[in-house]
C-alpha cells in the first residue's frame, strides 16, 4: 500500500460528512447543533456518543473514545489509517495517486529497506562460519531449518561495524542507519558501531509481513538477554504482535488466537502445529495489541508460565481482553515449564490437551484463590469474588457478562442477586485500566477552560502565549496540548484532525472531548481568558508565598503580597462560566498581610 499525499487526505476528509458516515452504522438523533446515539463501542442505556458536525469530530462521554471520521472507521471496522482513507476515497469517488511521495514517506521507505537488507545480512551470517554458535542454540531448542526459514532467523556477528559497513557500501548514510535503529554513536570519540553484535537475530514484522525491527538474543552471558530495536518511524513498542503476519490466516479461520510470552514460545508452537500463535514484544499485552488482535480473533487463549511473572502477565492480559469484549481463557502450564519447553518435552498432543482444558477467567482466578487461601471462609470468598468482579465490571453488558456472573455465584454458593449488587458497587468505583486513558479525566477547571478557548478561538491564543508558561499547567495532557498548539505549523482547519491522531492516547481523548463540546458556554472568551490567567498567576504567587514564609524571607513576602493585591485590583468581573468552575475561586487565594 503506497503513501497517500496529505492534500488528498484533506480532500477526502472534506468530502466525507462524519454525520453521514456514522449514520451508516447507527441512528443519530439531532439535539441542537449536535447529534447523539448509543455508543457503538461500549454498552450503555443513555446516549453519550456525540457528534459535532461543524468540527467533524465525535466523542463518547461514557467510554472516552473520540476523533474524526477516519478514527471512527479505524475503531468500528478495525481499519488501519490508510485503509480508512481508501475506504472513504472510494465512497467519495476520489482517486488516490500512487506517486508523489513526501520526504517523510521516502524516509520511512528507506527504513523499511534497511530492515530488509539487515535481515538478509543476518540470515547470510547465520549460515557462515561465524554463525556456528547461533546454529547450535537453535539446534538445542529444536528449531529446524523450516522454522529458521519461516521466521527468517539470523545472526549478528561479533565485529563492531560489520552491518554498518555493508549498508554504507550500498549507499545509505550513517544517519539513515542510525534512524533505522541499527547503529549507535560511540560514547567516546567519533564514529558509529552496530547496535546488535554476537546475537541470534529475530526479525519483527508488522501484520502485513514488512520487517519493522529486530529482537536480538544473547548467545552468552552478556546482558541484556534480549535486546529489541528502539522505536523508529516504522516500529512502535506495544503496537505490533510477534508472528501475526504468519498467524493471521489461521486466527481468522478459527477466530481464536493463542497468546504466549516470548519469541521462542511462539516459534516452537508454530513448529508444533499451532499456527494461530502470537506474542507481545518483550512486554505484557498492551491495549493497542489487543485492539489489533480483535481484528482477527473473537477469543484469546493465554498460554503463560506458572511463575509469578507469568501469572501477573495473564492477569494483565485478562484486564485488557475483557475490556475489548473478547472471549478469554488461560492455560497455566506445570511448574517450571514455559510453552517452548513444554511442547518440546511433551509434544503437540499434550499441549493441545492443555489448551482444550483452558480455564475461563472465573475458574482461573478462583482456582488461584483456592490454592492460596483455601476459599473456605466468608472473607476469603469475598476477596476472591471482588477480584473476579473487577474484571467482569470492565466487560460490556451482554450474554458473556451475565454468564460470568451466574458462574461466579454458583462457584461461591451465593445468589446472583448478591453478586450483582457487589458488581454494581464496583462498577461505580472501580479505577480504569492503567494502560490507557480513563473514561473520565478531571482537570482543574481554570486550566481546562484556557486550553479549550485556545483550541476553539484562535484569536485568543496570542493573549495566552504572552502570559502563560507551560509549567503553570498542572495537568500533563493539557500541558501537552498547549505545547502542541504553540508549535503547530499547519492550517487551522486541520487542527482537530491532527490532534485527534496524536500519538498519545490521553491527548487524543482530551482533544476530542474539548472539540466536541463546542464552546457556546464561552459568551465572552476574552474576559474568561483574562480571569483564568489571573487565577493561575494567583495560584503561583500563593505557592511562592508559602516558600518565602517557610524561609523567613519577609521582604519577599511583602513583595508577593503587594503583587497579589495588584492582581485583585485589576481582575475583571467574574463570568457565570468561571463562577461555576468551583475549584480555584478567588476567595481561596485571599491572604491577610498579618
């Protein structure tokens, strides 16, 4: 798939009414200038999914999903961004040229080419004399020639600049090789050297099979045992799944994926006849990986080690999978056995039996609790029930959730009414998943008002730029948006789309929420900006006053009190909007000179 010029994306966006596109999926009801519906991304009874037609943005106040029309299709259909763009282009009858790539696009193509050439270099080195130790490791692990070929395994030699010399001979610059994550600058002196040396090399591919990076396993005792490529223009940690390009067909056919922890777990299971196996890349499952997996599978079976790290990884995976409304099950192997070791020692049939006996989340968590506490008394049962319910509370309402409630009640020998009551209590108090933005983010109202005005009223920005320092904003997402706005070089009509595709999911969420709220409440934005800036300055002075008093600096205290009094004398009258903000009111900052 070629790169799509930015001007064509703009043309497609302008030709695609977000209201018309979303109405093809769910009924929208107009409420003033907005359109509302029951959210398609989570279960709800009161419509909180809101579309702002003027700004071409949607946002759900229940689950915090939001963005432009491309984002809606990516979430609803599981499209990648280019797929969403092409889908809307076809709908609008707009042809997408395949030529005229941007400099950035050419840079990404260079990185892809460098990864491919590096893979070829490593594969050739594996078959040479220097690759003997790596071949011995593969042989001991039962990785035969067919798996070496299928997963394109290789070897990085022990010399310092072997790959670098090869790539620069082919016309690439040292800077390009470094940008691809394949070289590092020397700490002492000038020059660069290969990032990967004396390691068994494992290419990491995206879902289409293009190599985006590498994992390198040490052959000896040198740390770290595994070294992954750094993030580059084509490789983002926590986004890709190892082996997905090889497993996607089998997963789509069965609608079930096996998820293991490590590279060699995945390689061994593929070799043993489990082609639907994937693995995260050296970390626990992330929200992005689960979203990607859900494009191919309806259910995930986690096959993890029985050690504490494996149990924790299983728990974390369950949290994310149930929130994505996927079916889940867990295989905990016998003590001391990871999937790679287990299948090599016991064979395919033994692992198949383990997979068929996989525990659902209720059985998994209650079995663990029973092993630890016996699950005899009321306190033990209550604690175990709450642990299970924390996961059930993250599920959308539906048949799967009802079945889990029923099963939990049966296992604990209590009525469903008791379980549902506890679930209702947890559902209102349970904290959000730590891997992504929470459904509702609370910010200091003054800060939120300032950033929203900066987003919605471009002519107000110079007044804020000249007064407000980044550090005065206590909320990190608002501070990120503020910095982004100050440096934004693009067109005003592209601002919403650019921010709602920001790499930080929390920034995306907050920007979508602030854009979709419109701005009718800001009857006099100039006055509100002045009042907010004074309030933030008073908060800053209050902190400095406390430090000056603690240090006994009476001259500084006097000067700050005078500055504070001058601000009170010059502040504008409060608007109704600011009065309703609650926190940070002017009276909270008053201080006597005594």
